[in-house]
C-alpha cells in the first residue's frame, strides 16, 4: 500500500455540476463523521509506510479550526515516508492565513485549489464566485507561507462557452505560475442541478478544439503533459494520482471513498447514517487476473508515456500483445511503440475511449 485517500464530504455550498459524494456542512454532522472516520482508519489501516496522502471532498477547507484540529489528530495515525506528498483540497474562497498555517504545521505540502474558471458566465452556471485577483493574492500568500507545490483546477467546455472565453481563462491560469494544472471537460452527471435543469452540453467539436488548445498552450509554457488531463512542471507530477494510473494499491477512507487492495476494489457507502453506524462498505469486487490486466491497460494508457512492456510482463508473466489486440492498432497508428513503451498516439488522445473499446 503506497497511498491513502480521505474523503471529507462537507460543503458550504453545492456546485451545480458536482456529482461527488457531498453534504451541506452541519457542525454536529462533522463531529460525528470525524469520530467515525477515525474508527474506520483504526480498523483498516495496517501501519504501512505511505508515500502519499490526499484529503479531498467535498470541500475539506470548509472545516473550522476545531474540525481541522480533530482531522489532523487522526492523520497522525498514518506512517509517512520522509519524502511524502500530502495534498489538501481547498476552495479558493476558504483560504486565509489561519487555514494555511494550520495546514503547514500539520505536514500538508501540496495544495489543490478549485478555480475552474474566471469567466462570470461560467461562474454563474457553476454557482461559484471569485476573481483573478483573489487567486493571485491567495497563491502569493501560500507561497509566502512555504507552499511550493500548488495545483489549480481548470474546467472547460461549459454551456455556451466560447474559444475566446477559454483563451482568457488559460492565459490567467498561466499568469498564476502554479506547479500543476488539472483540466476537466464538463460532464453533465445525472441528478446534479445542471442535469435536473436539462442543461445542454457543448458541441463535441468545440470540446475537442478546446482540449487541443489547452494542450498546445500549457505545453508551450513548459508544462509536462504527463496524463490525459494533467500538466506539471518537471518534478511536480502528482505522486498520489500516479498511484491510481499505475494501478497500484491504495486505501480509501470516508463516505463514498474508493480503495484498491490485494486484488480487490471497494466502494464505501454514500449513506451518512450507514457510515456513522460503522457500515462502511457498499460494495467489494475481487478482480480476476484478466480484470486486473484490463485496469492496467485502461489506467496506464491515460499516461502520455503509456505502458512499459517489460513492467507489464514482470507483473503478470504475460506479454501485453498476447493479451490485447495491440498489433492492429499499432498498424493503424492509434497506438505507438517507442523505447519499450506502448502509448496512445498524442493526435488521438481525444478519442482514447474509442481506442480502449477496440482493445477490450
């Protein structure tokens, strides 16, 4: 086990597009939830030395000082390596000197800030509100307090968004000079407010052009496009997320969290009542060797470097090309082989799902 994810489901406000496991913040719920989270960790965590820890949500930064003190007391139960990566997700509007000081004092060394967009129409749709100046000042404050690994999220392909709007957002994101940028094309998930209001998705061709523009601008600015949706300055690739994409084991603690251990993937309940009663697990799925190899393929091909053939053989004692129909896709240039790796042709990343369907 290399990593652990902790889910904090509480939010001061629910965004229109959000499909994550979330609840409106209530102080008594938070207190009971953190007590149960501690019990779950005591029950499941086997004291392995972890390389990464990630606290996500929801909105972890909505917790008050007392909540945070309790949360970080729980975190002390984890045994972390000397060069650990510890990420904490923040809403831009929650960040202040007190919060950052608490995070720094408790070992957080990577911030992930949900900016999404600076455009007023986009923000109105998402039900968020902040300015570029807010982001600039916040990141400056974080830098001054010693945070040297900062990610921001950029969302695109929002309803009625134009290329002009996206170009302005990308330019402003680049001006922030952060270390990592995660990009997300809007997906209209069922039962979100956006879905209930029958929001119409953007044209697929426009979505594709927006993705191509983002890749072009961020790579030109020196960011390594190391995963389909993620860009990093050299050395700042997300170690935690690479655990997922490398198909390695990780703990998932908290409401709605997912985990993968010893060939079994599991999903925790989204019911707060069940969780507080200690009924943590919603579903467990013990994977066959074929399913594990399929996951290895699907997750590995999200990385721009792709899958290392010798590592695949070491792991499964099978050649990748003997398990999956690689050769026809190499011939069609959907896949490329280079220096011991097989990866999706960068020109075809946008249609990677179609390529995966041909493989599986």
